């Protein structure tokens, strides 16, 4: 976002400069200020390019050494990968899955009770209503369990 705003501002300034003085080259005007800003005082472009190249080369050489060290640890069986809060995340996903299952079963049982009532099948309506109540109870318990997991996670 900031880069786009900077480019827009520079293009607007370039447009104003070329409108006011078509012969002016803004790059020549900006160059001394840009060199002083990027390079600092007492350093030329060649020194800056050389130091940047040196830093890039050192970084490129250091990466394989770290990779080799990791592979040696992995070959010996000493490398460990730890995922923070994996158990807590799995419990939350399990709780949400339970809530979805119980909510689906309760909604299905309630819909069946309404259908059976409309057809006059009172015995089937009674069983569907009982199943809806049981599934609704398990849904409420799953929601309470999920709330406890969330409260425990917030305390950490």
C-alpha cells in the first residue's frame, strides 16, 4: 500500500515538473539527494555495491551450513519439531465437530417430528421428539464443553 502511494506521488511530481519545465530532467535533480540518503556521507556507489554484494555472498554461504547442520541432526534422530498448542487446537476442532453433529441430528429429529405430526403419525412424532430432545441435550453439553475450552484457552 505504501509503495503504491509513493509511486503515485512520484508520478504526480514528475507530471508537474515536466508540465512546468519540459526541458528539466527530474532524475538529475533528485540524484544527489538520493545518493546522500541511500549511501550516507563519505561513501560512493561502488563501495555500497561492494558491501551489499559481500553481505549477499555471506548470507548465501551461511545458509547451506545451517541446512547441513539441521540435516545432520535429523540423520542422528536429534531433530525435533514442536507445534505450539497442537493439543488445545485439536480439542477445539473436536468440540466444534461434536457441536455440528449434535446440531444436525437435533434439527433432523425436530424436522421429522413436524413432518410426522402433519401426517398424523403420533407414535413416530413422539419418537422423533424424544430423539430431538436427547440430541438437543447433547448439543447443550457440547456447547458448554466448548465454552470451557475457550475459557481455559483465554486464561493462558
